[in-house]
């Protein structure tokens, strides 16, 4: 047990040094090149997209060491026709966005992807600057300020030929506290969908104020809505209370598996469209939970396809994707070159 913890700690230190070193140099390069290319808008944009793709590749490779299992994906091929659309997902952990982004990249949607995130993330050194350069939108959860932030970000987005706007309407992750608040809100809301009281059990009721503003601004610009449903095994009702960062970093026996379903929303874009999407998610997640034995025993893509194909009663395409990037070894070489260069410079300066 002690040696396992020592091994995990050494692994954490090695990966952290590797990741933050490369991130520092990439962030610095992004800043300098964007300053140089400021008069050349197209070249500046192209370079920023290259760095955006590289940073995802680097981050995904690092995550692979802690999440080595493939992400199993089911998708409706109709979503590939979407070029200017909203992407809606449920939210289970603080890390699930990276898995979703990796899959969107695999489907060709990452280069023009914009994510709505909480404002505190924009203050992260290096990473916050990078995400601002990628035109991500950061909300403070104070509506009087957020409405102006949203309006500016969306107007900028409308000028693009293609865009994919990803957001998590629940606003937070599912745990016992947020679930109780959601249930209380559902009782107060007293909404019915298709004659049933709307009060989801396996996800939270989405916040609609900001989403309504997004739709108001973009309704003439979008060609559809992509509905993402995320599920993780081993199944726990309140996943965030079962897994924590220590489990991810130190417990090699508790490695979660991620499953992602991407479907096209075809309903009416009326006042309850977002609630209908989450009602559909709730039905899907309920179906998964009632088949928990089958889900826990998924060992291959065929098992996943059989289960989720039965839940949705429609034809999906399926694939598995690991977080591993073939660029990892190039990154490793770059890291060693940087370290060797720094050691050489230090010797020149002080010895």
C-alpha cells in the first residue's frame, strides 16, 4: 500500500511537471505570436486554432494516464450535417467537459467550438488566457453582468461561418444537495410535459434564463441542436460524492468509464424545448440505471451498442475513442529539449 502511494505520488509529480512546463511555453508562444500577428487577422486566427488543437492533444494525453479506458460513443449521423448549432449536455463531474471535447474533436466540431464556462476559470494563469483566445464565454452568475458578457460573445460568434456552442444548462454537477434543490424547484415550477409532471430524477432541472437569451440572439443563425447525454460507470447516483480527486490520482482500482450519446433534437423550439431535452435525458438515464447490471458489465463496443441501441430505439453509429494522442512522444521530446536547454542556460549563467 505504501509503495503504491509512493508510485502514485511520483507519477503525479512527473506528469504535472511535464504538463505545466509545456503549457507554460505554449501559452507564452500563443501570447507572443498573437501580438506579432495582430495586424494579420486571418493568420492570427489560424495560428490560434493550431494552438487550440495542440493544447487539447496535450491535455488528453495527460488524462489518458488516469483514464485509460476508451470512451464509448453513440451518435446520430444527422448531427454531422450541423455547422452552426447549440450543443447541450448534462453535467456529472468537474472533468466531464474534457471527455466531451475530445469526442467533439473526433467528430470535426472542435476547431470552431465555444464553451460557456464559469468566470473563475478565466482567472487561471496561462489556461485562462488561452481559453479567452479561443473565444470561450465566461459567466459570473450575476445576470446583470452576464447578459452583457453573453451578448458580446454571441455577436462575435454570429460573424463566424461555422460555430458549435457547448453549454451545461444544469449549471452545476449532480449531488445530493443540488438534487434536493432541483426537486424543490420542480415542485414549485409545476410543469407538465406530455401530461406528466416534469421533475427529473437522474439529472437536474436546467436553468433557462441564460439559454433563452442565447436562443433569442442565435435563433436565426443556428441549424439545429445537438443533445449530449453523458453516463459514467461504476454507476453512483451522486458520482461527485463517490469519486474525488484523490480517488482519481491514488486509487488505481477505481477508474471510471465514460459513455456519451449524441443525438439530434427535433422538437419544437418553444418555451419548454430545453426542459424537453432534459426530460429525454432523464428517461435515458433511468433506463440505464434499471439495466445497471448490463451497464456495469460492458466490456466492448458491441455491448455498448446493444444496450444503448435498445434504449433509444433508433439507429446510431458507434465508436470507441481513447484519450491517447500520437503526438505524446513528440511532446515528450519537446519537454526534454526544454529541460536540457534550461539546464544549459543555468550552467552558463551561474557556473
